[in-house]
C-alpha cells in the first residue's frame, strides 16, 4: 500500500471540524499557561466560541462529500453524522456562552473548564460518526470521562462532588455493560469490529447471544440518553452539577447518544430490528410517562428540567423506533429545536441563579416586575418545550406525532400526546409563577433582585445567548421550512438509513395548494 | 425599471409591516424623549412608499395578462403550503386604492388625533389593517385569504377598541369581533369543505374547476351558503349588520377606512368566489335576498338615525347589499365599479363628517344646523360625496349604478325597482343629513365651529378632487360603460329616482317646509327603524340565547363530568409523581441495582422465545 492510497483510505479531511476544536483546546491551554489565569476570562470564551463556530462552518463543507468513509472504515462522515456533529458543536457553543460568568462567579478556573468542555464536545462529535466498535468505545469514554470531570468541577461544593462520584460509578458500570455487549458482538461476528461487517457476518437470528448483545448495548445507550429505567442518576447529577454542564448533558451529550443509537442499531442489528424497536418503544413509553409525571412533583428548577429532559428524550425516541424516513427526519428536527429551547431555558435559569443564588421554583414568583427579559425568554422556552403553538416545539412535536401516526405507532403517539398535556402543566406552573403573581406575593429573592449589570465580564455572552435562543425558539416554528429541509435531506442522503428504511409505500397526505 | 417594480409588487403589503414594526419603540415606555409622533411619520412614509410602488408598477401590468408568483412556505412530508400571489391590473389597482386612502386617512389622523397619547398604537394598527388588505387583494388563494380576513377581524377589534377606557367602545369592539367571527366560522367550514371537492384553493383554478364541476345540489347549496356567510359578516349584511353601527365608536380616521375599503374586503372575496357560488342557484338567490333586505332596510334605518356616523354606516350596509345583488346576478364588472366609486365617495363623506364632529364636539344630528356659512369646505366635500355616491351624473356612482341597472333591466326588472328605491332613499337620507348639519339655524353646539387645521382639510379636499375626477379616470381607462349601448330609459329612471330623493330630502330638511323633527303618522314604524329594526333584541333572543343555553349545559357537563375526570387524572398524576419521586432515593448502589435488574429483565423478555426453546422445562 503506497502513500497515496493510504492517504485516500484515511480520508483525513473528514475530521477537520474535530481537528479545529482540538486546536482550540490547545490554544486555550497554552494561552492560559502563558497569559495567566486572571486574564483568561477575558479571551478564552471567545476563542472557544470562535473555534466551535468555525467547526460548524467547516461541517458545512462536509455536507456534500463524495466519499464519507474515513480511517479505513472507522469513521463515517455521512450527512446524518454531519448534522449531529453540527447540533453538538452548536449546543456546546451556546453552553460556552452561558458558562463564562457562571464559572467566573464560582471562583474556579475558566480555561480548564472550557478545555474539558471542548474535549467532551470532541468525544461527542466523534461518537456521532464512529463506525467501528473500538472507535465507538473510545469516543464514548472521551465524552463520559470529560462529563464526570465537568460534573465535579465545583470542587468546593459537596453536592457537586457527590454528583460526580455517582455519575462516575454508575457511568463506569453502564460502560462495562456496553463493553460486554460489544465484545459479544465481536465474538458473534467472528472477529469483526466494523459495524457493516458485523451485520454481514451474523446470519442467524435465532441466537440468544445476539439478543443479549443487543440488550446490553441498548443499556449503555439508554444510560447516555437517560431513558427510564436507566435514568436514576439524572436528577442527582443534574442537581449537583454546575448548571452549564447540565445544559450540555441534556442537549449535546444526549444528541451524541441518539447518534450512536441510530448508527449502531441500524447498521449492526438489522436482523433483530423488531426486537430493538420493541425494547426502545418500551423505554420511550416509560420515559415519557415517568419523566413527565415525576416532573410534576419537583420543587427545584434544575431537578424539574432533569425530569423534563427525560420525558423529552422519550418523545425523541418515538422518531427513533419508527424506522421510516419521516421518523428519523422528525427526530432530527426535534433535536434541532430542542437544542434552542432547552438551552434558552437553562441560560435564563443561570442568569436567575447568578442574580439570586437559588434554583427553587417558588422563588421565581413575581419575577416579571423585576426582570422582564428573563421572564419573557424563560416563558417562551418553557411554552415551546410544552409544545404550545406557534413556537418551535409545537412544530417539532406535531411532526414527530404525525410521523408516528403515519407509521402506525398509534399507542406511542397517544401516550406522547397525553404526557405532553401533563408536561404543559408543570411548564406553565413556572410561567404562572413568574407572570401572574401580584406584587405582594413576590418571593424574597425577587424582592431583593439586583439590577442586572451587563457590563461585568461574561455577562454579554449570556445576554447574547438569551436573545439568540429566544429569537430562534419564537421564529423556528413559523419559518421552519429550512430546518425541515435540512433534516429530511440529511436522512435521505445517508446511505445506511436509505438501506434500512423499509420500502413500504407510505401514504402521503397531500395538501398541495399549487396542484397544477 | 417599471418591469422590475411590477415583478416586486408583492412587496407592497410589506411596507406597512415595516412601518408597524418600526413604530414599536414609541409604544409606551421605551422612547419617551421624542413623544409618540415619530411613529406616525414613519408609518406615513412607509404607506407613501407602498403607494408609490403600486403607482409606478401599474403601467407595466395595465392591459397585460395576470402573472402568478408562488412563495413556498412550508413543505414537509407531503404537506405543501405555498402562498400564491396574483399580479394584475386589478390587484395592483386595488392596492393603489387601499394605500392611497390609507395615506389620506393617516394625514387626517395626524390632525384628528393631535392631542391623543396613543399614536404609536394607532398607527401600528392602521398599518396592520393596510398590510392585511393589500395582502388580501394580492393573494390568490382562498385559504390564505381566510387567514388574512381573520387578521383584518383582529385589526377591526383593535382599532374600534382604540379608546379602550370607554365602556361603549369596549362593547363595540367586542361585538364587531364576535359578529365577524360568526361569519368567519361558517366561511372556514366552506373553505375546508371546498378543498376535497375542488382539490385547490387558488381562485383562478377554482374558476376553471367550477366550469366543469358537477356537485350534488345539496352540497353545492351548503357550500355556497357557508362561503357567503363570511362576506356577510364583513360587509355588515342582515342579520350580521349591527357591528358596523357599534364600530362607529372608534376614532374617525379608522372609520374612514372601515366605511370605504375594509367592509369592501368581504365584497372582494365574494367577487373572487363568484364562479363557485354560481354552482348553487339557492346560494345566489339567498345572496340577492340578503342584499335586497339589507339595501332597503339599511337605507330606511339610515334615515331614522340621529347619529352622524351611524347614519353613514347604514348607507354603507345598503351599498354593500347592492354589491351582493350585483354578484348574485353575475354583474362582476358593475360590482367592482360600485366598490370603487363607493369607496371614494364614502371615504369623503366620512372625512367630512369627522371634520364636523371634531370641532362641534357632538355627533348628534339634532343638535347641529347652520354650518354652511362656517364650514364651506366641509359642506362642499359632503355634497360632492353625496353626488359621488348616488346615481347623479356625471360622477362615479352614477356610472356604476347605471351599469348595474342596465344589466338588471333585462334579466330581473324587480331588482331594478329595488335598486331605484335604495338609490332614492339614500339620496333622501344623505340630503337629510346635509340639511340637518349645514342648513337651518345655528344651535348652541354649532356657534363656534370653524374649519379644522389643514391636516384635516387637505386630505378631504384632495379626496374631493379624486372623487370629482373619478369619471375622467375611468373614461381614460376605458372602464365607463359606453353611452350608445346603454338603455336611455334606465338612465332616466335612475336619474329621476336620485333627483326625487334629493328633492324630497332638500325640501324637508334644507328648506324645511315641514317642521322637523319629522313625526311619522305611525310612531311604531319610526321606532322600528330608529332602533335598528330591533336587531339587538333579535340577537339576544336567537344567537345569544342559544349560546347562553349551550354554555350553561356545557358548564354543567364541564363541572360535574369533565372536571371530575380531569381532577381524578390530575390527582392520580400528582400522587403518583409524589410517590415515584421517592424511587430516586439518592443511593448509588440502588441505581446500579436498577440498571442491572432492568438489563436482565429486558433480556429475558426479549429473548423469551429463544430461552424457552433452549430449556423446554420452562
């Protein structure tokens, strides 16, 4: 094998986006060493954001590559992975915006935080394109270990320590289960690690080993996306972690989990497609019901959003188990809008807790008189999460449910509808708390609410994040066509999904006003 | 350049939208230092731009085939919503009329609302109205027209309710909204049921479809009735006419638009839908019947009103009734001509009435009189408006009515009688109003009533000029019916009905040969018309009673059945939420146990068939 064939087979240009982020990490670490910790708050967030945004920009050029397979089949840069990597990088960028002030106010080093956060991002992005068992595991562990570090980053806070330890132990256990499943897969396929080759060399469906491998792999993925009953770590970890980390875990890390789920299940387990769809349907139902019902009883904003994100993952899983083009596309679309609305909500919570030092829901009462911006943005984001038209979340949900109904998954859709009604209750409770209360019902935290000082270092990025997510959440619904097209194209361009989607003729409802 | 402007004429509705957004900063509390006035000037500018764009683009589309543009809005998974736009001489001409009248009304408003605090709000509402109407006339799809009609309904509510601290204003706005919603609700049923039948919502394609469509008579009748319900509400036709009367509580500048172009949006939809409506003879007959009842009833009620604006508003209803008759008898060109001439004349009348009201401090006709010497410009404008409205040559109304009358003469002579009666009654009513305001002795209210500042008088005189020149414009455009082909007898009949009406009105109210106020021999009839044919009571005993009974029933079901179920579900959810939250105990080993247990359980369930084969004992 001469050098040119080798470099063609490596096809290293597909990981330029990840390369850019790695470079950014280096710049931040070295710059922090040279310039000193006190000045790094001035520049490091901007470097991180610039790196992430240029990574997103370079993903744009990856959209249409002729040969997506890289590193001898270890990495696949097809349209699906490009979109997932874009979602992850974008969510990381918004997280960086909201974290600068938070970390600074907590008195910990910002540059290190950003470096770990970017490492987690790189891991998540590699996970979205990983096409081979070893690659998957390495990427998964990169993401997980960085997440443990981030969770315990507030090292003077015992809750943060507890969260990190719990996360580490349970994460390690679930990684072990996942690894067990992968090794079974390796053995069953007589020594293959590439996903496509595994599927090709397993012929027998009637194999208990394959089922066990499937279930163990699903257990690992379900831990990552926090599906019930693999969810119990979520509330504790979310409550103890620094809030920006929670935001990243609930969007970026989850998106990576979904990317892994699609690629691994569709490519490696086509023989037991019915089984994995059944298992994931069960997990989806459990997640929707439990996540939304338990969220009703929460009193802490962060815990409530933790359970709500479990419920939201349940909704997204509806799209995953359908196995139709509309199903995958609706799932991608929902993740896209979920990114904006969930991160918008978290940014508002961060700003509120920076100003008042509390996360209790009852402390939000009467906020609109003191801080209209937070009230507006948080209300819009929560209503969008609840699926109130005409916000982005409504369009996301309606597309998911529509795709489910078309594919005949009536039970899932009905449970989804019922639980989203439940979810509206606890989202609106917060909105009501902020908006409806009379001045004399104001909470103590709001009574002593300080004037927000936007000129402090790290406050502008928060303002930018709030306004950006607010505008996107309000407009992405009405002007959703570009996002719809993006999600649909990404599914239809992806080789593995095209092969997997059953060629059943789905009946399309035509509402064509320009029928010529 | 002109071609480019014509191709981009779909931008016209966007200018007012820009103006609306730009006036946001002057809403209370954001920009204080400048006062609210800049918001008005910004909107004036954007409206002028819209008018200019339309006027410049007009030559390029004149005598051309209509061109169609399509803007995809939402395309996903077989759902395809595209906004179709029609650019033709008719639609762009309509935007010119709308933006032109808006411009005049906005200048008028600057003078009229000089002391008001809500400029930003008022001008933003006007811009919303203007944008909605321009978009409506350019839009070529029934579905999007419906959406725009709803936006206009909202706009009416907001504008009528502008002075929101007066209770009559609030009820007026509410009633206008609800009455139009009743019509719109039926229209929505029609719109939705039309799609499965025709497969399209484009007006042009609906016309094609209607040529060959074969519908069951019952379907066609129901469809037609549902489709005319929307315009009935918009055009204030019996029995949905009362809102226009109550809407007169709104500020006069918005009344100018409402009386002239906003009510005409219903007529516009009706005209676009005429091919579909023609499928059902029952619908056409209903339209003619409703139009006739409203036309005669409206002009009679108008004579009995003592409020200057209400008297005008019933004339509007009456003329919209004539348009219903015109569309019901397939006289589209006459209907459009009537819409145009009525819009200009009615706007002029309303401007004049508003200008009188502003300085006289009253709307009560009985308290006015003797203003001719003090208010010559307003008086002249009022007279020109009257002549432009009714069938007196050579102004626009005459030609429009003549065209309609000429068509009716051959097909349905008894409708011609209706037309002549309405025309005569309107002439009488207008002369009555003129006489009560301008003739006779001065009263305490009119002693100090000079002409207004130029901001009010100038738009009025400009519009007077436009009304006077309308026949010339129509002649240049070749839209006037040719004199040779018309029946001279019809023209003579029309002329005599107008002059008799005017003469009678002038004799009673200007020269005052009988003592005013006139008492009819039977007071019951007078009361009947003075009380709007008791329509409020009619509403109360029918629709309000029906809705109230239904809501009482729904309330009972809601309270005892639905609430019980909902409370039960909510209670169960909350209790289970409270219970389940303790499943997360905080102990790490318990979490690990759950994961392991769940993995094994899932594996057992999924692989049960295989396991039971391997171990037959199980």
